C-alpha cells in the first residue's frame, strides 16, 4: 500500500497540472445559407445556441450575422481546452443532431469555412 500511495499522488498532481495548464481553443466558423433561407438558418441557430449554452456552460458561444454580407453567419466559440472541444465535437453535437434532426436539404449553399486558434498571449 505504501508503494501505491506515491504513484497515486503523482498521477493526481499530473492531472491537476494538465487541467491548470490547459490552453483555451477558439473556433471561428463561417456558414453560408442558401439565398432566401437566411432567416430559417438563423432560427435554427438560435435554438442550437440555446442548447449549447445549457449543455456546455463553461464554453463561450457567440453567433453573428454579417452587416456587409447578411447571408454570412459567423460562430465564435471558446472552449477551455482541447479536451472540451473534442467533447463538443464527439459527444455534444451528435446528441444535438439526434434531438434536432438533420439540417434541411438545401439550407446551406456551400461548405462552412472553419478555423481553430490557440491563444498566444493573455
């Protein structure tokens, strides 16, 4: 038992160190609805953001619509770590899609443009 305790303490401290040093992940996603269907997409996205904020309260979700080109939507998302972002992609979004159903045919004009960022300085 005495040999197990130092190993267990090391594992606990290592996990805590990873949690403290976890870097936030920022994701920007541009979405392009089909012409004339912008309001339909906006309605769907407002429901989605409400769901995400409930299920992932430690993440930040902001939804924007371009003033220059109102057929472009921008999601701004911040996750506390890569693990939190992975959970969003692999657990939360599939659960949301199961609940909300598939995206209506023809709602999106072209593939989304997404980019992930890492923080360099605070």
